């Protein structure tokens, strides 16, 4: 009996030595300070009763045999009760543990609801997607915002664009984002001179004006064109790409010292002018050819009297402060971007172009150009020449980027950025209206999600950029101003520029890191055009490779380009298009809500909502997944696709004692580092936030690893060896290598050795960085 008493006493004392606590939260959604927490010992209240019951039981046991039997029954019943309660407690605790959910399930733990419910819930991805779709319902509001933004012209530096900036800030504040602010820069922009407009004339050999060639709209110009006058013959150069100019030269028709006339399309304005300058031309006229702007299915056509606007800076940002930001207090050195043209450029209408082309003499254009025009450079009247006068002027203006932020709960210092151009040279329904409307709608939707239980793991930034018409100036200046911190904090960027140009197919200009995630998302979003199909089903023919129909490389005229090529941040820009048919009114004063809505058969708000859902689900995955869903291993295949093209030059390289062995070795090291990281992640504890953060830091910096550390950001701002521009890129290395066959005398072996070394060491550096710690790097002699 003494032993039994001792046992019961031991159990009781042990229970008393491990008290449990009950926690009550006083949730108040209207207060920002931390909720008060009350704790009290639950066992302490019943301590005396419990001890007394135990003593009564002991007393019963020590009495009569019948009392002893009754006591044993009570003890058995109490033991069963305790066992049952313990089992239920264990079951409920296991059910609420995220690690005990099915191993491949996607979930999100959501905090207390405003109704002060004390039970945590789990949102699976399907539930989260439905919640997002529930709050993304405002097609009507999307339409109203597009109309409001595109009601009048709103170029950078104007009162209209500043008024829109105020509206964006007001909306962000109304939605109650965690933080809102403006980021201002002082930039010199080029504008048309209305008192002395640009002109185009036929003149005779003495310089006397023979005939004026009308430029119908003096407001249409090419920002960053050189100014002055250029006189000479005229050469027709098709679309103005390198192959077109090379074909002209092969036919003995050099544009050197002449003006050239090229069609809109295929490549951007800046590339056309850069190519013309490289082949010695003194000026470029750019026109929309009627054969490229046929009637669309809705009967819309670009009028022959309309010219198309476009800047000619072969780069992004302020070209007068390349590589560093345009803050007012910066003492600017007297340098300019190497992408600024030194020749004249001017858009003209189809009417003006036909007057020039019909007067040309010389051989007919090549059959593959599919055009009836002659090449020039002379005119049918040998006394004629053409003269272009460009009188644009430069003026410093303040531009304002508007920011709103929802702060993350676990990794608040890691950002997912969604941005849209706000300014437009014309009304800009497609150029800036749709993007701005989607940006506001996404901000409103994510605020609603957060208020109703969705916890962002990472911070989400919504940005309205200024001066996008001049080459993503606002976005690039922000990148330049905060690059030292952004490459450590920005995990991804999503651009909403030119979001709706049709509704037939979806294109994604993107970094390879985001390809897998894009495929996953477009399979889950309904087509805005075909009922019962996803966007993936609509745009990808059955059995075809989806990448060929959706994925496009980042181009310098994309709003996402600077983030990847300059900042080392994986980026994507989505755009619904009309397939082969171009939206004819982009970058004109005819880019209105009515015309764009007619282009998509009156369903503009619905198409905008579909794109908003694509971007929203992409952002949701990037902000809530424990591990960033970026496919870092893809660069192994991407690099291989590039360097395998070098194999055909093996004999030429060998004859010069050159080898590509070390470049292949660097690529192999990267592949091994990616596989090791994948295995480390697979075998680690997914509940360890310390490990998750360590892995995420390595994953989010992969793009940055491919920026060449061996070139100056001011001389070569686009340092990415795959997506950038300059002698340090893989594309430049291959182009130089092809000279061994096309023009051996131009091959510079010393320069090639330097290029090869820079590319190889950038690849090796990416492999080393992905490996993690220095002791994980295999660099044996």
C-alpha cells in the first residue's frame, strides 16, 4: 500500500511539475500594436480538488474489499478517460501540423480571422486560387480605369502625367497598402520643337528647295535623335536589320553618306538607326508600310497619313547618366550613353514615304523583300536630293515613380515587384492604360486577400513608372539608384507594359528562370476567348512545344529588359496579341480605348481580367511558396544551347592554339552545383525557416551571377552574358568567331581571347556562387 501511495503521489507531483498554459488573444483589427496575451496556469485552479480526489481514492483502497473493488473501477474509468483525452489531443495536434499534411500538398497557414477565431486553418493552393478569383471580379472597374488613364495624351513631364501620378498614389492609399511613397528623378528628355518643326524636302544640287515632303503631324518624332541637317541620296533598306544592309552592300549599293528609308516592324527603332549608322548612313526615315498594316478582322486600318512614334536610344534609362541614377544632387560627369545615335532619325507617314519611294531610281528590291520599290540611291530626276532637318530640343523634367507595398511576414526584405508604365506620348490605351488598370486592380485584390487571411511570405511591390516612352527611364533610374540593395532583395519582376494588343495568343518575354512557373500558371487560367479552355489550350496547338508559341527572349524595348540585363533580376513581360496581325495604333494618337476594345471585339475588360489573373497567380506563387519557384537548373541547358554552336569552329580555334575546354568545364561545374543544391533541398527539413531562407538567397541571386563582373556598369550597363549587350556576351563571342569564315582579316585574336576569358570566368563564377560555401567548390589543380 505504501508503494501504491508513493506511485500515485509521484504521478501527481510529476503532473504538477509540468503545468500547461491557456492562451487568450485579444484581437483588435483596428489597432496596430501587438495583441495582448493573457496566460494563466490551468492546473493551478483545480490543484486542491485534484489532490483531494486522489487522497479519497487512496483511502478507499485501504478500506474494505468491496470498497477496494469500487476504487479500482473508478481508477480504471479515470485511466480510460485520460487515455481518450490524450488520444484526441494528439490527433488534433497532428492534424494541425503542416508537416503532417500530404507531402506534396501546397498549403498556406493563415492567422486569426477578424472574428477572433482561435483556430488556425490551412489554405491549399486550390482554395487560395478560388479566393483570389473571388476578389478579382471588377471587369467594370478595369474598363473605367483604362478609359480614365487614356482619356488624353499624358507624356512625361506634363501636367497630365503628374495628375495621374497623384491619382495612383491616392488609390494606393485608399486601398490601405502597408507603405506608399514616390521616387523622383531629374532627367533630360528630348521633345519636338513646335516653333521650328522638323522638315523633309526635295532640294536641287544648289540647295534650293524643290518640293516640301509633308510631315503631317509635327508632334511625331524620334526622341534621342541627333539634331541638325543631313542631305544626300536615298536608299531603301527594307526593315533596316543587319541582313538587309549586308544584302545592299553585297549588291554594291552602299548607304554610306546617304539617307535610308526603312519600314516599321521586325526590330525596334533604335536597332534600325544603330544598324544604319554602322553602315555609314547619315539619317533614317521610318514609315509604316500599308502592306504590313492591313485591315484587321474588325475592319480597322492605320490611316496612310499617320506616322508612328519611337525613341532611338539603343538602351534604357537616362542616356546622359549611363549606369548611375539621375538624382538632383548628383554631380554628373560629361558622358553620354554609347547607345545614343550620332545620325538623324524621323518617323514619316506612308503618304510621305510613297512620295519618296516613287521617285527613286536604281535596281529593283530583292524578291525576298516582296516589295515593288527600287533601291535608289539616286532619283529619277538626277538633279534631286533629299534633305532632313531635325530640330528637337532637350529639357530637364522631374519624373515620379509611384510605389505601394504589402509587407511580407517571413521574408519581408525579399521583394516581388509588379510594374506598369504610366506615361504615354498619345492617349496610350494599349501603351499605358491597360497596364495601369491591371496594376491597381491587383493591388486592390491582394489587399483584400491579406485582410481575409492570406499572409504574404515575401513583400509585394506595386509600381507605376514614369517616362517609359523614352526607354523605361523611370524603371531604369530606380534600378540604378538602388542597385546595391536590389540585387540582394528583388526576387522577380513582372511587367504590365503593352499588356493587351489583341486576344488570340499570349506571349511572354522572360528570363528562363520563370518558364516552368509560367507554364504552370497559364494551364490554370481560363481563356478569355474560348469557353471551356485554358489559356494554354488556346495558344498551344496539340502536340506542339509550348515554348515555341509562348516564350520569347527579353528585348531592349521591353519594360522587363533592364531588370534582368542590368539588375540581374529574373523578369517577365506578358502580352496578349493578335497573332501575326499587329495592333496598328500602338505609339500613335489613335491608341484609344474605343479602338483597342474594337480590336478584341468589345471584350477588353474581360481580356484584361484574364491577364490580371495570370499575373496575380504568378505573383501569389512567388510570394507564398516556402522555396522560390525559380528553375535555377535551366541555365545549364540554356548555356549548352549557346556554346554547342561553337563546335563547328573547332578546327579554326585549334589552328590558333585556342580551346573551349574551360568554357565547357565551367558549364559542367554549374550543372553539378545546381544538382547538388536540388539534392540538398530535397533532403533537408522543409520546416526549417533558417534553411529555407538560406536556399532562397542562393536561388534568387542566380540571375545576378550571370552579370559579368569584369566590365564597367557605365560603359556596358547590360552586363548579363546571355541577355545583355556588349563584347562580354556569348552572342558577341560567337559573332566575333564567325569572322574567321566571313571576314578573316577582321578577326582580332587578342580581343577574342579576352572575350573568351570574360565569358568563361563569369560562367565559373555563377557555378561557384551557386555551390554555396567555399569549401563546396571543387577547384583542384
